[in-house]
């Protein structure tokens, strides 16, 4: 029996029967994941208390609600969330993290994936984020600009305005740099779609090495350096 559930921006606290459980990742879906792991351990004959202690030591899962800290005053989070339901659950979790504006960098995957979800993702971002930046993800052999425009169309449907609250930027590194340059103290920059994937998949089977967290950290450092230079 699950009881005494408390959700907060750094994770969750609850009890499973008489066993306390700390989940070091925010969001109700992470509680559900932790309970599934706990149930699996129980079925395998592991002691519930020891399994709970092991779960409690997990504070980071690459590409899943992963925070990027490089000395900035705003929050930066990388998450996979490639389709509407996962994005909905992610937005739900973000309500637990105090922030002022939400700046969301997203795209959508090509290569035969569901085209219909692309404007849906854009519309969801347009409804939840203050600023939406649509960029390249994994186009494969599809035209990346067509994907970007379809995602952006969803954001436009709910009132986002081009070059004000909506930006379409093909180069993902440039898009992330734009997001960091717009971020103010206590804002939250969210990047979805790539997470910990090590490649960006382009036309004709081309794969370009990619590290979303590294790119985000470099973009933050660039903004901080510019700020320090302007104040010198």
C-alpha cells in the first residue's frame, strides 16, 4: 500500500507499507517507475527495505529530467519526451519546479515516425511554454524544415508569434544557444527530443555525433562569458 506521498521539485517521498521510499527524480511518473522497480525486486525475493534504499540512491538518469548546471541563474533540463503523452507527463512534473518563464526547445523525428504528432507537440509547447524554439531533431531522409514548420504550426495555432515567442532555427546547437541567451534568472530552459542519444540521424544514413548535455553546458558558458565581458 502506497501512502504519505509528497511530490516536490527534487523528487518524492512516500511509504510503501511501512517502508519509507525516497525517489530522487521529480514527477509522478518517476514514482510509478520506482514502484515498478520495487515490485520487481520484491518478486525476485529481495528485501523491500534494501531495495528502497537502492532506489533512494538514484539521483540522475541520463536524459530523463536531467539538470544541467554550469553556474547559471536559471534552471536547465534535458528530457527525451518525444511524443504527446510523455510530454504531458513531463509538463506535469515541471509544475513542481519553481520557475518564472518556460523556454522550450523541441523538434520532432522524421524517418517514418508519426507525422500527425508534430503539430500536436508544437501546440502543447505553445500552450505551456512562454517561448517556443523549434529546431532539428532526427530528420533522417525527411526535409527537416518541413518537420520544423509542422511543429511550429501547432504553436502558432495557440497564439505564438514568429520572432517574438516562437523561433524556427534549423541548427540545433544555435537553437539551444538562443534559448540560453533568452533565459533570465529563475527561468527554466527545457530541451526535449534528443536527451542522451549520441547521434543526430540525417539523410542518406549520415550520423553526426551529438551530446545534448554538453551542448547545453557550452551554450550556458558562452552566455555567462558574454555577460561577464559586458560588465567588465
